[in-house]
């Protein structure tokens, strides 16, 4: 059986998007096979569009799997991509998408960008979560040249290290070590941020289960929140990632809005029976 897919990306954070509303299951093994850049389609995450739960106000449920098959609770760039597809399908410019972490309202803007309400930033140590009680604004964690990160959850755990020069960091070396640090019982997404101005941040993210990516939407949200908490920026900033720019706003009610582009690279089909169960 051939199953169609779309290859999409938000600022270079790329996805294989599958419509699974007919009842197909995106298992960890299938996701890992699809995401493999040598033997599969290749992507940062595999996204399954599933029926919304009964009684939900959402247009659909979005399942997110990393290249290692693990399930992610949030992905801002993928949410924008799926929102654009559902907007085209339904003719609505405002809709909501359900994830395992909650319901995310989204709006298709006239210029083609998509704005997503990523929900409130969760700042408590148990919400991140951390393995032990700690001040999430200043964590006692050092690896190589980086130390003193701030942490929060945007539906998935994030730790942000603020540095003077991103260009000198050995991210591919220290990223996986920090991702698996004992302080993070569920592992963590690790952001490395350089504040360029009160309204502009340069960011690179080592994503949990995916590695270094060109963009991380939830990571951009977490970075702005952590920067504002430390007084390094205001509550609104442009976050510059390797693949483009994202507009982030931390509202007074605690919700974080992310605005950015979406793009479709190509479409194809998967030989579903050739995938592992």
C-alpha cells in the first residue's frame, strides 16, 4: 500500500508529514525508518495527522516522532506546517491542533506565515521536569565551556545556555552530553543563545532525539522566555536560527506566541508494507 507524504519545513527544520486519519499507526520503528536520511526519506521529525479526540475543539491531533522513534510533546515548526495544511483543507484561517501536551491555537496570516499560541511557559522544576528541586533560572550544570543554564518547559523540556560567541562552541560534542545529563530525567532540548540586542537573539539548538537542527520553534520560545526572565531581553524578540527567523512574544498572561514561515519541499509516497511494524 502506498501512503502519500509531504516533505515540509519551517526555517529548515524539516518534516515528513503523513495523513493518518484513515487509521494507520505511526509506530516508533516506522518513524525511525522514515526519518533515516540514508535509507528513508530523511527528516528531523515525522509528523502524523490523526483524528482529533472526541469532544475536542481541535481540527486534528498531531503526533510527533523523533528520528530515534521517541515521541515529542511539542514542535513549533511542525505545528505551523500542519496548521497551514489544515487551513487549506478547511478554508479556516484560525484553528486549533491537539498534541499530547495540549491544544495549540494557530492562525494563518495574510502574508502566508503562521502564528501559533504555544501555551504558557512552565517554569517550575517539577514541570520541566528536573530530577531534583532547583532554581530553574540558574541551574548548577557545567559541560565544557558552558554553564549556568536556565530551564523551562514549552510542552517539552528546554535548557538554555547564554554565551558570548556561538561560533566557538563545540555543539555537536557537548550537545548530546547535556541532553542526557542526569538532571533531566526525560532528557532535554539544549539551546545555545547569544543575545545580540534587547529584541534579537541568535540561537542554535541540540534537539532531544534529533541532534543539531536548523531551527527549533519550541526552543526559540524557551530561549526568549529564559532571556526575558534574566533581564537580557524584553518579552518580544526576533530569534535568528540557522534556517531563518522566528518572531517570539511572551505575553503578560504567560502564553508564548511564535510566528514564522512554512514551506513544502516535495511530495511522494511510502511503501507502507516495506516499513517495520
